[in-house]
C-alpha cells in the first residue's frame, strides 16, 4: 500500500526523528511532505486557516493522481 507522510517540525505528536525513522523503514513511502510553515502543528492539520493550501490541496492532488 502506498504511504504518504505529511508532517511539520512543530508537531508535538510526530517528532521529526520519528518521521525520519518511519520514512526510512516503511517500504512504500511515496510522499514525505514537510509542511513549509515552521509554526504548523498537529492541530493545524485540521484547524489552520491555511491548511487547504499547505496540506489539503496536496492530499487531493495525490489522491486524484492514483
């Protein structure tokens, strides 16, 4: 199964070291996307005003390509 990782540096539930470990150890990572806003955190994946442009549009594009 293809796996897409969406993460941010300020996410207290997904430490960048853990994301790196998962990315290196899962066999089918197709996307490893770091949100390009340093302040972005775990709650922002749902509530941020700019979540659409920073995350949701990329997810929809990825889903429509497959």
